[in-house]
C-alpha cells in the first residue's frame, strides 16, 4: 500500500543557492546519485532580488512561480516571461538571469538527467479531484494556494504531500516492474502543482 508523507511549510530546510545569490527551502530529496548529489530534489526558492540562477550541470529542472508576480528569465539573450502557476522546464546548465517585478517564490523540481525523469502538472481543485500516477513514480502534491486533504491527509498552502512508489520509499532509477498504482483523491479548494518523479527512459542498447 502506498504511503502519504506530509511535509509542512515549517518543516522545510533553509539553505543558500549554490551560487550564494539567494535562499531556498528544501522540501525533500532523493538518494545520492553521481557525484554524491541527490537524484531528485524539491524546493521552494525565495526570489527577493533579480539575480542569475546557479549553473547545475547534468540536472533537468522544472521551475514554477507560486507567488503573485511572474518573472523574466534571460537565456543568453533570449528572454522568456514566466507567469505564475505555469511550469517551465529547462536544463540546469542554462542558468538564466532572473528579473523580478516584485518579490515572489518558485517551486523547483530538479532531477538527475539520465536517472530520473520529472514533470509538473498544475491542477485546480474545487471540490474533489483524482490524483493519479504510476506504480514506479513518486508523486509530490504541492499546495501552491488553498487547502484540502489527500486521502484524508490535510495540507495547507506551502505544504507538500509525498506519495511514495508502491515498490519502495524512493524513486528507483532501474525501474523495477510493479503493478498499477491506485488513484488518490484531493478534496478542498486549492491550486496544486503535482510533480511526478520516475525512472528515466533508456534507449535500447543504453
């Protein structure tokens, strides 16, 4: 049976960015991968001033503004305006400059390329909504706004509910075969970011 683990906003671990230009609060991370880094990581970054992001080689990231104000990301002269609650994926090596119009926050999902695949889906709940994944996928249900319960487990704004894979308590990069995963139900009024973390697909011969 799958287990739901609640990580409250107050339980996050506060730390500096790799480049020292900002602060993030770690929600959870996976086991060590190459170079001793976690194979995946969930966090919320405080964006208080305009600054470049840290360069993260070999990491794929999904960046989602959860505050009220969007930002502009500058990728070597190519600017992209990122609106709130809209996930945006890019390679960690790109390390864009981030220009703010006002202080805000961002939900970050980072995954080691070649080991873990990551995706983030925005979900709006007004009543009850099914949350589905696969049996070898870790689901992270982050409450960007509002509140509710996931299969009876309560969550408020800023909390994160982790649904661990049926086959074990961590994402397994080898992707061992398991049966289908059950559906879960979120009840309440909320804007969710549902992150899926699973084994990366490998081409034949890899």
